[in-house]
C-alpha cells in the first residue's frame, strides 16, 4: 500500500485575476505581453523532461527510496496565455521495486493557472529561451511508499486541449545518515548554508544542532531518466528570472 502526499507548491497565490490584484494586474499583464526571455534577469535554470502519452519515461533512483518528489508544469501556446479558467492536466506514475514488481500506480491531476496570471502575481518568471511555449503555474507532489521504490515510470494523461506539453523533474532525498547530517552541513560554504536554511527564521550561524540536522536530512537531489536523450526521452532547459520592472517589489 502506498500513500500519496500532496504538497501543492503553486507558483502563484490562490487569487482570482482582477479583484485580488487590483490596479497592478493590468500593468503586469501588459509587461507579460511584451516581455521576452532576454528581458528577465537570469537567476537559475533546470533540466526538465517532457512527458508523453504513448511512451513512459523511466527514472531509477541511486538506491531504493521510501519517498520521491516531482515538480511539474504544463506548457501552452501564446493564444492561451491569459486563459482565465486555467488548465487541467494529468500524468500517471508507476512505482516498481528492485525486482521489477509494480508497487502502485497513481493517476495525478492538477489545475494550473495561466502564464499571465503567474506573471501578474509575483516577480519570478519561468520561461524557455528557445521555444515559443509558455509555462503555466508550477506544482509539486511528494509520493511515499511503505515498500522501497527502485524505479518509477511517468507518462502523460489526457489533458486540457490547450496544454501543449507536460514537463517534469524528479528528486530523491540525499542518502545522508543522521550522525553525518550536522557535519555535512557545517562543511558547506556560507552561501550553500544560507540557501538551505532560507526558510528558517534564523541565519545559519544561529541554528541549533537539531535545526541543522533537520535541514541537512531534508536535502533533495535531481534524478535523471534512464536511456538516451532524444531517443528514450526529450529534455528542455527551463530558466527562472526576475522581472526587471519588479525588482523593488515583494516577490513570491
């Protein structure tokens, strides 16, 4: 038996366009209409993998795990960038043990806000630099199993017609033993410590041993698919930037 832990990390606040954004909405959407990838201040990038309906992508973990995390988003065309009702999309996750026995199958569906609403609600912007597709709201889910998972297969399900594609990233917890966690945290650079402790109320040099241990044990690392790029799977690079006109505003 497996249990599904849904932690939806929507890239935008749960608000309805117009009434909740007030006078900023029109200005932000105007910026979104004429903004390009070159206008955003580049901050980070990540490799994502495009899910397909007729072929599953396989991901093998470095060692059997009890939990893994998926970060997903749908992409849409320019004609649907401001679609008020958003987009419904889904994918299927199959879990296997080390002997190839299927442990579970989960059909997962999300509702994503339009790219323009994402753009209007915060300062951060996710985009492709070499593709005309636009990225709608991003979601995250953690899936746990009572039996250890060695491999997963992911495939797209029938989704809203406006959805061009579904991209995914897969993460596993770093295999760190409890007694190693604090030592590993202290060996990190100040910048790495600050990045990991960003959600904590105190800076890294004021954390207790228990807080350092918890942060170090909850690190995630990306997992790549099995096979050959272009043959067994298709990858794209997603960039995250900061809208120049919004650098002085409160971000998401």
